[in-house]
């Protein structure tokens, strides 16, 4: 019973030898390792391989695969308990340092038996009684302990609170924990949430807060003497230390932070926590698995470790990077680490590019912005701010390679025309970042120079926190805002405005919001739009814009509607902008283009392309 197509297994003795090289490779670095042992139960994909149904406590449909399982006959259960015990023996023979038994989240086999949400049986393993729904877990722990002896660590992963109607609650876990220890558990790993198609409360968004399962772990810690672990958005050494020092857990567990920075523990150990590349809770890791291969938005090497190798270049080159957004900064970072001489050109007076505004509307992006800035500034990169990348300058620099990462241009959505008084996304960006030349013609002549100088200083020292603070004090938008757009910048701007006491209407001629992101992140933004009370009006034909209203007709309808507003904003669509790249290519410079300037993407696209180009030089 596989959980995923490429799941590892210890379901037979013939697999023991193939695990040993993995064990030895990890031990070579001084780490300990525990494989997580599980029977997928209702989540098994056996139906796709053999046509046989998955198995579970009761007939249920897997939210991920959409396949139904059959109910296990009570006579089959002792055999499965024996399989768990034999797997524990194989874990030990393979050389692992312990094992973790998965019994959490109302999914997989044991978790499904434990949860009254899924277990509808009426026999000795019935879900409506605590004693009977706990029986399988306790019998499996005891059988495993009998196989491996008293000293081999067995960690048990439990959901402290399943956070779904009809699921297990914290008092159930507090009652269960001592029984699990008595049966042979060496440690308890406490998570939270229950199964759904998007693992919503298991792998949580930034809205969940940091260490959001720590209180559940502490409840368990107060009733057992074995070590208790806490997991769930613990992203920094300081957060981890607070959980442990506060007595909430004895150990912390991390998943996504180690995808973002596999050197997390080493950096924390040597007191370099400030250089950790933090997870930004963007859910790209989950959404990428739906596309086939695990990937991290902020770490382009995750899932590509054998494809992208960060090693010294055979020949040192002079690399000029144009644009200091996420793609440009990552290209400069990787190229410099490989030993190239790097010059970074940025026309603004600050680093970050569009990531500055992305970090303003989604706070977790700020951590990636700060990481990239710190990383590049710590390297021997020649950073030239307030500098336009002209052909004359490039001729003077004589680069061996040029990487263009200048970002996209903003264009109007199809069928939309601007008029006086309507804000365009480009205008909003320039206003927020201090590029006020466009408005200078409306000012008295004597006022223009000092205001433009003030704008330059504002641009130079701008930070997301500054913009967030300033936006609470003043924004040039009325209380009722119509925002035309449907992509991620538009949606995050709608949320940003709504959190600042604006009534926001999100209007789009598309039939879908957020087409460029995966299902998990889209669902989280839909929740945020709902919580912020943003009114979403999609699949309409926009007939007319004015400073105070928008007229539109629903697609397929004949009746027109008029929506009154205090401010109208057209977010604009990101489109490729290869003008500079084309101009430099005509001059004969060896060109590479990354990020949005040759097609709209997200942070993940920019940094993946940047790392790939920098590793190829």
C-alpha cells in the first residue's frame, strides 16, 4: 500500500539492504534519523496499481485521490498489526536510530481508526468509544516494542486537536498520551489538524501564527514523562527556544523551514540565525508536489540538488546582473558564490525591486527580501544603485555574461481603457516608492526640486514595515474602492486595502481568481478575501471606467450594472518586457534573461531561473 507513487517502503525483508546506504550517508554527517512508519489506509493508491481498493476502519473516500476504501474485516487486523511489528524490526536492522509511528490527522490507517470523524465501526475497534478507537494504536505500539526491545526509540505522532467537526479533541489526546507511553512509546510528536484535500490545518498558512501547535504539545507534556515534540510554523531559532524554554515542549520539529534552508540547524548552532533563509509559508512546496516534483519558492536548489550544483567555476568571469529584484539578487548571490566577479546594476536607490511591494502586502515575503539583501551585501558584489544599464555603461564594464532581471511591464487588461482619475497599478507603485516625477507638473516650480529629492530619499530608505506603517496613517484612496484585477498582486492588494478599513470590490473580466497559483495557496487567499469581506465580481465585461464608478455586464448577460466608488484602481497585467535585453543583444553582449521580464511568474520562477543561469556560467 503506497502513499505516493515513489514512497519508500520497508514492507519486506528484501528492502532492508537498499535502506542502508541512505542511513550511512546521513550518519556520515553526524545526524540521527527516524523513518516515519505508516500504513496509508484510506489514502493508499493501491487502486491505481492493482485495481484493489484501499482499506480503512469504515468505507470513506480519500479527499486527495477521490477513491473509496473498503472496511477492514476484524479478522484482518491482527495480520496488519504483525506487519507493523515486522517493519519495526526491519527499521532496526537497516541501522536507523529509531522510528516514528504515524497516527495523526484522522488519516492513514491508525489515524483513521483513532478519529470518530472516519471510524464508524461498531465492534471492538469502534470509533464512538475512546477505548475501542484507541485499541489499534496501542496494540501496534506494543507489538513494535516487543520486536525491537526496550531501548529502541519509538516516537508516536498524534494530532493534539484535529480541528474538524466530529474529529478528536485535545482532551482525547491528553487521555490517550499516557496509555501510548505505557504501551511502549518513547516520545510523542504533537501536531494538529485533520485530513482534507489541501491539508489545511496540517501545513498551515501564515494566518495560523507561529508555533500554533505548541499549546497542544504542552497539554500533553503535563501528563507524560517522555519527551514531547511540537511542530507547526516554528521558523527561527528564537521561536524554537521560546517553545522549549517556556516548557511547552522538549523538542521542536520542522518541515518547510528545512526545505527553505537545509543549513538551518548548522546556522543556529553557530549563532548565525540571522542568515537563515526563512520559509515564507507560500505553500509552493505543497502545490509543487501536485505538479510532480517537490520545490521551494525561496530555495531553487530544493528538489534539484543533483541538477544544480553550487561549486566553484572552472573559469572566473565578469558577470553583470541588471535588476535587483528576487531574480537579480539570487543570480548575483549564486554567481558570486561560484567565484565570478559580479557587478549588480539597479536603477532604483535600493535593493529588492518588486519584492519590496510584495513584502508590503504579504509580510512573510519580507524575510526573503531581507535574506537576499543581507546575502548579497556580505559577498564581494559590486552593487551600483541609482544606475541605468545603458549600452555605453556595458561597453565600459566589458562583461563576459549579462543577466537581465528587470521585471515585467504593467499593461491594461484586455478591453480596459483608462480615464482621468482612475489609478493604474504602475502609478500606485511609483507613488509608494517615491518616483514622483509623473506628478511634478502639477506642483509649483519652486516645490519640484525639494519634493523630488524627498522622493529619492524615500526610495533609498524604503522598507516594507515603513510602507505598512505609513498606509495605516494615509492612503490616497477613498473608503469604497473598486480594484480591477485577478492575479496575485491584485488579490494581495485587495486584502491589504481591506485590512486598512476600505470596502473593496475585486472586479475582473476573467472567470477565475489567481490562475497562476496552486490549489492550496488559492484556497488560503479565498479564505482571506472572505475574512476581509472583499466583494469578488468575476467574469464580467467592463464597459466603462470613471474616477467614481465602473460599468460592467456579466458575461453572457444583457443587463449592465454600475458600481459606485470613491476610488477606482486598475491593477494591470504583468507582461514580458524584453526591450532592454533586445537592445543589449543587438550590441553583441552575451545575454541571459530571467524572471518576469520574459514572462510573468512568481518568486519561484525568478529564483529558479536565476540559480540555473548562474550555475551554468
